[in-house]
C-alpha cells in the first residue's frame, strides 16, 4: 500500500485529499493531519467586523469535508524528517511514514514579530481581522467606536488575500457612512509598497478610487514598532502615523513546524517549483497553498487552480511519468468596494490584472477591474460554492489556467 | 515601454525607469541609477546587497526587505541607511530587477 500524507486540512490540503481520493486507486492510503477540528472560511473574516457575517457563517467541522477512506489525525506536528520519509507528531506517538508528502500547513499572522503590537492595547485600540477571534473583537469594538483616526497597516508582504486590507478600508468607508458618522472618521492606509495599487493597468484604472472615497495612502511605510500608549506606529526611517484605532495586518509566516524541520525560507515558506510544486531537494515532497514559497498570491483561488493542476500531475508522477500540466500562477479574486459593489481581478505569474469580462468573454456576468453589483453578489455567492463545491473537490466550470479571452490590454 | 541609454548602453525600461530585462544590467548601469536615486557612491556593503538580490531574484523580481536582511545579515536599520526611503524598491531599481509589487 502506498502512503500519501497531507499536512494541513485547510483549503489546499482538503482539496488535495478530495481530488486524489477520486483519482487514486485502492492501492493508496491517504492520511490528513491537522491541529484543530474546525475549518474556517477565511475569506469571510473580512465581513465580520462590519456585522455582515457572524461566527456561524465561517466555521464548519473539518470532518464534513473529509472523503470516505481518508484518515484524519488531529494533532500538532513536531517536525518533518524528509531524509527518513516520515513526520513526527507532537507527543510520544510513533512517526507517520510516507511515500509522498504534501505540505499544506498554510500561513499565519505573527503579531509577536512587531514590537508593541501585542502588548496591553492588543484587542483594545489595536486589532486584526485575519483570525476569527480578531474579527469578532473588532466587530464588537466598531459597534461602540465614537470615530477618530482609523489606520490600516500592512506590516510586510506577502500576506494572505493581498487585497483584503483595501477591501477593509472601502467597506469601512461604506459602514461609517451608513451609520451617519463618516465625517468623524479618518481612514488611512499605511503600506510598505509604493502605493495602494502597484500594477500599471490597475493603477491607471483604479488610482483615483481611494481618493474619491476619502482614504489617504501613506506609501513606503515599513513599520518598525508600535507605541501603544502614544498610539502611533513608527517606521524604520522614523516616519510616524498617529491612530485612534489601529487595524494591523501582522507579518504572515508559514508554520513553525516548517522552521523546526529546516525546510523553509526566511518566512518559513517551503521552496518548490512554481509550475509543479515539487521540492527541488526532495522529489517526493510537494508544498501547496499558502505554505509554498511561490511568486503567486496567497489566496484560496490560487490554491484551487493549483490543486487542479497538481492532482492530475500527481497521478502521472507517482507512476514515474512526466507531469502533463504546468501551473501558471492563475488567481482571481473579488474585491469588495462597499455600497453593494465589488471588482474582480484575474491574473497569473506573467499577466497583470486586465479589464474585460469573466468567465465568458464579452458576456461576463462579472466585470474585470471595474465595479459592479454583480461582482458583489458573486463574492457573497462564493461562500456557498466554497463549502459545497470547491472544498469537496467537485468540478467548477472554470479553467485552471488563465485565459486571455475576454480581456483587453490598454495602450 | 521605452528605451533609454544608461552609461552608454541602450536598455528597455518601464515608466518608472526599472529595467525590463535583468540580463541587460551591468555594474556601470547600477552606479548610474544609484546616483539618480541619490546614492553618490556604492560601497562594498551596497554591492553585497545588490549582488545577493540578483542571485536570489525569482522571476526577475527582487526579494523582499525581510528576505534581504535574513539572507545578507544586514539589519533593516542599516538597509534604510544604505538605501534611504524604501530600500527594497531602491535596491530593485539599482540591481535591474522588478520592483516589489502587490497583486493589483
């Protein structure tokens, strides 16, 4: 019996288990390991601070998504021993052997990496929305917040769902307007990048959007520390931004078990081939989803398209055959812009987001790089698709590789 | 997309003056761009960073500041002293690599 071991039962790991349990024959045993029994719909966290979603909208038991015949072990991971083809779990249990290993341990926020962030003001005047607890605490805080200066700060890239900070600000603009207090709220976006939009065509088409919504951008802001009593964030080159409410997107890092195994880069992400996800060092080890060090977006859609390519490749690879597909970095995401509208972007390693229609060229129904109500409904509908189609590895009528059809380049 | 002549060599650059092809880069070009970025002289410390970034670029894209500090052992504070205001972007420009970008 051949053994496939998958570490992490999040978006990528669960999809891999589902796809491969269909594609592999009875000669295989698939085992999944995760530290907790709850699956989170992470894209939904964004809506919680504004009261659009509650806890029940974003959690389900992991077991609901594990196919029959796949074993789920609930335990933290101590370390991977790739030279010995085995994984040690926390505690004294015997190690898990594997023939092939898929690392899908994700990325997590690390507020402990920025001085001052998690001291006495954490979850008081300093919040996050990348965890369920953080999003719920922020929702509670915003309900009674009298207004003032709200600063959203990205500590460093890459982050999960790279557009979420912008969406948060645009939803905040809408939220405070609805509550009749927008004039008492200042919205500021402090980013380590050179602007809110950095790709040429998106900048051209969306550059004025934040101005129009009264959101001020502080570019090239690389945070060094927070001074929680003085309520200001300070950059490495001594710029200061004062806040009344700080919404931080802390440094994102891969799992500590990756560091303990000596398999990660500076941020604990696992280096793999960007087209096939195979480790250059260990030919029976793959990394998928946010855990992988890829020049692609850390997003559920990337994981989905990647798993589609990977699963079919794996069946060939395990038989010693050449892998038929090369992943192109395809990702797409809805960007909530407030007032019941959203944008949609679709891109890959080489092609930046372009305007047009998706998925049917000329028809849509979704508009690329342009606000529409249909995009907003698409985003809300997506939660249902995630639970019922994507996680279960059922086919979605969208090609895994990016298509240029329906897109147009600007001159 | 335009071309420009930097220290006698014709290269392709984008609207912000970043080289489009890392292969067209030379050390002489680095010295010239550094001057435009307000760095009068490239010290051995500067070169250490530039060379590390060129060796560790993925897809022609420069590493992030955190990767640079971890990889070279040069602290973030020192990076800001060497390449003031946005060191990651400045190094990318001088090293002939793509600037750090988001997805939009």
